[in-house]
């Protein structure tokens, strides 16, 4: 079932349930990796500026002023989509993030984690994985690559690839493709497994550089399957 689509600022403003201070929480999500980057508040003016500029603006409750994300750091957020929830009391903003989203220099503000099962098990056993998805590693890899792209940690191979740019990334994709072909021709599955892993990694770096979500590749495969 499709949701409601609004076409004007007035319609969107009317659809939102603003709190007593005229604010609404806005969750910011990486449009490609789908990682949640941060949460801030918008008022009517910052929402208007966001839609006009296609970059995120928020209202600072501590400073009582508007702030343009990345105006000082350069880590701007290009808005790709804006949604609101069923109750109209929370916004979801999908963005292309330039650099880290967090003021600490991290890719996402949500880097602290509670180990699930620690309380129930008295902290003696790790929680079992809830996911039966055999391809879950691809989602985790996409997230790690997005983090490396944002934070650019010194000495990391992924940082090296992003800083060298598209030509270097394409060269590596080509080299790894050739290595996969050679491994397959040699009928060496150990070698093929290793080289195929390298190819998938470099292909996902390329997708991140192009800001093409893995989800879109999956949708294309699904579309072809349904033909």
C-alpha cells in the first residue's frame, strides 16, 4: 500500500505534528548504505531552508539558532529524499553525506552499542545472531566501506582507494576481474574464492564512489528475475 505524497511546503508543514516548541525530530540516514547518521530537530524555517537548498538545516535547541549542517566543516548533507512517519511526528531525511556526520569525526553519531543478551545471560554469553540472512555480510561490508569513505582513517586501504579516485578504483576492479578469470580457468576453487572476494570488495567500493546503493543492484536483479 503506497503512502501519501505531498507536493508543497505548506502541505508538508500541515502534515507534521510540531511539538510545543514548534520542533520535530529529524532522523538523518545515508541514502546509499542506509546507516542512521544522526538525529537533530527542525522547525518550520529550517525545514523550508532544507527544501530550498537541498542541504540539511536544523534548529539548535542549545544555541536557539538555525544551523546549516557542514557550513563550517564542509561535511554537508545533500538531501535525496524526505519522508515523515505515520503519525507525522518524525522526519526521515535520506542524504549523500560528505565526510563524517558526527562532530567527533565519526561516520555516524550512533557508534556506541549495547551487546544484546548481556543482561539476560548475566554478561557471560554473547547473544546469538538474530539474522538468518546468508548475505548479511554484504550489508555489513557496505556499511564499513561507507564509514571508511566518510572518516578516511590514515593507513586504511579503502582510504587509499577513495583518495586516489575513480581511475584507481576502476583499475582495481579490472585487475580483480582478470584474477577471477584466471582462478576459474585454473580450476582452483580456493584461489577463486579469494579472488572473487577481492572483486566483490572493489566492486562495492566502486558503488560507494558512485553513490549507487547496493539495494538498487538487488532491485535490478529482482526485476530481471520477474521478467
